[in-house]
């Protein structure tokens, strides 16, 4: 399993690779713009060129671009839906310019609409984005914790979405462990993990699973609360993560860690722990 972190682009995109190397990353994820504001990306062509030159000197791959949190592809509001679609198209273009193979985005919230109508709306926006942006970048839909009116927290919802997406080659899934646990999938036990994998394969197909977000959960199973926590310190625990990162159907996937951080020391502890679990050296 290739491991990495969500890396800050503060100070410029070209600083991402240095930060990634300092943390021992083999893969990376980052935003290309402010994730909590409707603002254009400040990443310049010169920054992209510098980033690519530095990246070529490393073995860091694949590269994931995460779309801003404000995007709501399920929104029934025409203005918000149009803005979300426009920003998604810009992210697909930006990923291609940067050299990222994937864009990660959430379903969004149905607000006051019915679930099936919201899923249809998400598919409509994805289909529109693929028609408007014809490149090789794949879009990965990330599962949610199911807070409020979020959709995309149950596997069957992914099955319903993918059936409605026209271009099957450009769509995949990013699976967040903390979100799944909060949504009721018991990844703390091997039997729970195996049940989830079998359900995913039956409904979606494991070939669609492209990325794991490796995060422990601060809250209990089925809480529907999105609170990432340090690996082995939350409700999934070391045993749960040992099963996840060593499972024969998952261990080939890249894993991005999004645990809380005050400084590099926090990240280094989390990646060291996961690598110890992969190597069978349990020390937590």
C-alpha cells in the first residue's frame, strides 16, 4: 500500500513535494484552491511547471486533487448546482494541467429533496462535467458519514449513482474509513470489514475502488458524525486498521491519511503506525 497525506499548498504548489518528502509520502492529495470559499484557484502555470519538475525527481504517485467542500452536486438550488458544476469542471481541467490522475469530490446534501432525486441530480452534474471536460482525469466520489442530509453514506447509493453515469471509465470511488464507520460499517472487526467488502463488490464492483482515506473515528459506530482521529486512537483501533491495510483485496490501493495535525510530528506518528501494521510490527 502506497501511503501519503493531504498536503497543504500554503506558500505555493511547488512546496507540496518538499512537504510530502519530509513526511515520507509515496502518494499525495491536495486542494488547488481555498476549500471553503467560492474562489478561483491561485495556482499559476509557473507554479505548476515548477511542481512537475520537482515531482519528476521523486517516486510519488498517484496524485489526487480534492475538490472544495462547498461543492454540492446534489443541490436542488439551481444557482448552487450551476456553481458546483462549474467548479467541478474547473477542477477536472486543473487536475489535467497539474498532472493529477484523479479528482476527489463528495456527493453533497439532498437538503429537502428525496434521496433518489438527489442521486439523479449528482449523476446529471457528473455527466455534464464529462461532456464539458474531455480529458483522462478520473472522478472519485467519496463516501460520507451521513451527517444531516448528506447522501453517499451507504454503498447502495453508490450503486444507484454509477448506474446513472454515462462514462463508466471516468468514475470511481474513494472510501473513507472514518466516514464508513460513522455510517454504520463496522471496520473495527474483521467480520465487519469483510461484510463491507463483499457488499461493495456485489453492488459497485471492487474494480471501482481507487483510493482509501485512512482515518480513525473519534465517535462510535453509526454515530453519523464526521470526526477524524489518530490511527489506532479512535473507535476503529489498531486491530481494525491492521485488517484494512493488510486485506488482500485492499492492500494494493493507495492510502491518504487525513488525521488531525498540529505539526509534522502528528503526521509522522500516524504514518509510522500504519507502516508498522503493514509490516506486522504492532506497537500500539
